[in-house]
C-alpha cells in the first residue's frame, strides 16, 4: 500500500483520489450478501460512493482487513 494511505482511518472501504490534494470520496452505502453451502461460502460486497467533485476521478480503492491472531 502506498505510504500516503497508511494512516488514513479506513472503515469498510475508501476511494482515495490519485490527486493528493483531494480528500477521500465518502462511502454512502454498503451491502453484503453471503451464501453458505456446507463448507463453502460466497460473499458479495457492494459499496456506493459519492463523488462531490465537479469532474470524474481516478482513485485507489482501499479495503483493510484485520489480521487474525492464531
């Protein structure tokens, strides 16, 4: 992960514009669907973001997962 993203407070997912001066694009909605059949599962994550800027953006999607302790 690029250094400039490491200290951002990510909760669930974030779009960070390629232009460093622009703030992250806010997450508006998350929908998770999980199907389990025996030992197999399929998870689908859909997220909606709102671009309040006046132009289209190129951005990096960040989704942090916590590491499981063993």
